[in-house]
């Protein structure tokens, strides 16, 4: 294979690839590495490789082992996150000796993000299915007795004094609260097929923004960063509105009513190359449409981030923990995935969704 063909092959690789000399300086990098590190090839070639890594990265020691043993090493699920490329960037790392460079190595990075998204999404779908069965059962077995309890309390209220009437009112209020919770769980048991069509996501986001700024987010600044060339998404409009209203309301509540610098950013982008095997589909499905809701609130506690889409998990003192579980179910029903990345003053909910195609209708 001639040098020209080898260069073309390396440039075509979808994974970041860098060659590092014995002095630690980057000798060369492919276009995927430029994208990953948000630096041009020329800029990368002017710095040492460890300048790209977080402090104490195990990758530095792994490179030294490869040089000493003259044998490849693989490291899995290593966090290379830095402020430049994102605080959490988990990758699988493959390092091999490079005889053409004096004591050099070649480093290939394979991002774990998509694989982890799919693992979490399958977990969310399993939890939603369990909740669907529970919701159907509760709707029948609990709502009927509750209506009887509420009716009896109302009758009793008419025959009691003021002090005891307050207790009857409390019974009615609590039964109403439980019925509301069961109603929300019942939404998970709706097994009817979703009617989907070509939807302009920017029209949906504009509608959600207007609703939010007319009510719960009237004091919060909205920033819109849209890709105007984005193709339609294959979706149900009402359910998309439900998803984004939930996410925007959560963002507004996280910021709080008194935050003068509160900001919610809505972004859309086209990200080619993301393909997954979805349940019920014979071939991989492309998810090139990326929609994000960002806020500058205090962030989600680290121990809750991985469980935010599980039923009954919430950061709110009065929350039911079903809103984001329903969001994950709706996104999953549309063949998409959703994830959350949270740090102080920056929480991002990111959705990947399929493009509309006439074959899907």
C-alpha cells in the first residue's frame, strides 16, 4: 500500500487517531481527532499529547507501558473530559507502537457515549414497560375504591362540625392527589400506536418557548441556536410538545424564579454517522437529528444523573418522579434516545431522533 492510500484510509476513519513521538509531541492527527479535540491539525502538531489530557490521566502511563513493552495496550471507559471538549468524554483507547517514529506510538480513541446511551435507553424502556403494567393495574384496582372513599368523605362532611370537616377535606384532598398520580402512571399504559408524520422541530420549539415565557419562565432569557437547514423529524407533534414543555419547565424550576441571570438555550443540529439497532427494526436506524435543552441552573446531583429517567426519581421535594420517565418513554417510542449531562451552571438534555422519510409513513 502506498503512502497516499494509507493517508486516505487514516483520514476516512471515524475515530480520532494520533501519532505521538518519543518526546510526547503530536506528530500527526486525522480529521476525527480535530473534531474530538476541537483543534486544527496544525494546532495539534504544535503541542504535546499530555497537554490534551486531564490531570492524572491513566493514558499517560499506558503510553509509557506501550513504549517499554513494545506491545499494544487497550484501555476501556477512560474519561478524557476537559473544559475544552466537555467535562465527561468516555472513550475506549487503543495504543500501539509506531516503529516509523523514534519511540513513537499511535493512539486511537473510540467514544463510549453512544454505546452508553443505548444501554441506558434500553434500561429506561424496560422500566417504562414495567410501569405500563403497573399503571393499567392501578387504574382499575385503585381509582374505583378511591372514588368511593372520596364520596363517603363528602357525605360525612355534611354531618360533622367544623373541626371534623377539616379532616374530611383532608381525606378528599389526599384521594385527589393519589388519583392524579395514578392518572400520570396511566399514561404509561397507553399502548395505542402513535401517529407520526413530518414535523418541523423549530415550529415545535417556538411554540414551547412562547408557552413557557407566557407563564412559568417569564423571567428567564431564552437563547435559540437552530440549524435552519434541518430536515423534518418523524414524530407526533403533541407528544414532542409534551416532551419539550417538560424539559423546559424542569430547566425553569432548576434556575428558580429569582435568578436574574437565568438562561435556557434551545439548540438543533445535524449529526450524521449515529446509527443504532432499535427494537423491531431489521436494520440499523440513523439518528442524525440532535435537539438540546440547556440551562444554567445549579445542576443535578451527580448520584442522580444516571437515574433521572427512572420512575419515581426526582430532585424536587414535591415531585412525583414521573415526568422524565414519561419523556424517556415518548422518545423511545419514537425510536430515539435521550441523555442528560449535568455540571454546576450547565445542565444539558440531549435527544437524538430519526429523520422523516416517506418510507416510514
